[in-house]
């Protein structure tokens, strides 16, 4: 005997076992890229791409810059709405809410898998000591509120223009889902304290620990729905949402005028609805392809020149993406310059309540 231990041989079945999470993520990335590629092909099919730079060069870039400024104000209103949805005594200053929001948009613009919301909630939790489940509750209200506003705007367009029956029925269905979701969250917000349910699961054993953890997460999520308990906060959040979406429509209208597109006001609203509801579909980062196809499908109603419509789609998407990247990087650098988060994070936010 040599005294040397025999080397351990790793089981082939274990070492070769695929990582299901990685495969799922890769599948989602592949699906998004595939959908974007098909959508981009359909949007540019039959177009003369050599004519597009000329249209972009002749656009009124002062109007485009004005639209970008209005869009930035709308994003600030979204940040103020997020702050309004956070339950007291928790503190999420509007300035920090804006920073977290823009970092989320940055992540969605440059990375796959739509991880922007996760980045946004994680940064807010780290900086202000707020629970992720609480932030997720407020985010759920926010998302359903946006979905309801967009779907309602689309349904309302049926009063001033002729829309395909399938589109109208789809928008009514989406509106119903959004309102049903908000109603479900409202019922959950008014139910008893789920912390009591978390205490019921206290005890020994894995099941008891898991039940207690789930109860605490549900309690935090329920706390994030507190704005639904009273009409004042709901009205404030709804008003900020409406103002923000009006600003986005105004920015879109300025951009269509910059390219001389003969699109009426209700066409601009339809453009906003189509682009933002289209973002629900899986796609490459920044919604490449899906955005362009949504724009083309809407603009072909009023614009016969496909190259001009594509020039608008490419430019507006580029300006929007550039705004997300520049503002997001600026906010990310500002958060980094603020130094590491405190153990609770709340001290940094309470010193800057505005």
C-alpha cells in the first residue's frame, strides 16, 4: 500500500446533469431573439433601407429633442407615482425612486430577460431598507394600473375611429384582466394582517419554517398594496399615471411632427398603446423588432411611404433607448457615488425625504 487515497470520481450522471435554470434562461433569450428577428424582418420587408438615412437627416431634431425632454418629465412622474404607492412610514424619496426607475430601464435596454424590474426593486431595497415583497406589491399595483390605462385608451379609440373587431375585443379582454387584477389586489389589501398567518407557521421543522417564510413574504406584499385601501392615494397615483401617459403621448406627437407624418391625435394615442402593449411580448433587449413592427402596423393607416415610417421607427426607438442608457448610467453612477448602503438603508432615505 502506498498510503495515497484513491481519487474521487465524480458521477457522470451528476456532472453531466443540465442546469435547468440556465436552460430556461437560454430558452427565454432565444425565444426573445427569435421573435425580435421575425418582427424586424416583417417591419422592413420590401422597404428601401438606403432611403431611410435621408429621411432621418431631414427630420426636425429640435422637435425630437423637445419630445425627449417631455418623455423625461413623464418618467419623473412615474417615479413620483412609485413613491406615492409606498406605504408609510416607509420612505422612498422621489429622487431615489427616479434613480432606481432609470437603472431598471437601463437594464431592460441593454440586457435580455427583462430584468429591469428586479434591478429596480433590488436597488431600492438596498438603498432604503425596504422589503422586496413590499416593493413587489407596489409594483403590481403600478403595472396593472398602466395596463388598465393603456387598454382603456385603446377601447376609447373605438369611439373616434374604426378599429378591427379582433383588436377591439382583445383590448376589452386586456382591460377586463387589468381591472380584475386590481380588484383582486384590493381585496387582498383589505384582508386581515398576514403577519398573524406567519406566526401560525412558527415552530420546528422544514414545513413550519417554509410556512412562516411564505407568510412573511405575503405580509410584505400586502403592505405594498396599502394605497388601495383609501381613495386619496389611489387618486394620487392614478392622476400621476394619467399625466405621465399624456406626456408620453405628447412626446410621441412631437416626434411624428418632426418627421412630417400626417397622423391625427387619435393615431398618436394608438401608437402609444400599440408600442407599450407590444412590449409584453418576448423580445430582444430594448424591444428591438417588436417596437418597429408595432409602429409600422399603426402608421401604415396614414403614411403610404414605408421608408418614412421606418425612419420614424428607427429614430424614435434610438432616441428612447439612448435616453434610457444615458439617464440610467447617470443614475447608476450617482448611486455608486453615494457610497455603500447602510445596514438598514433607511437612514440614507430619511435624510433625503424629498
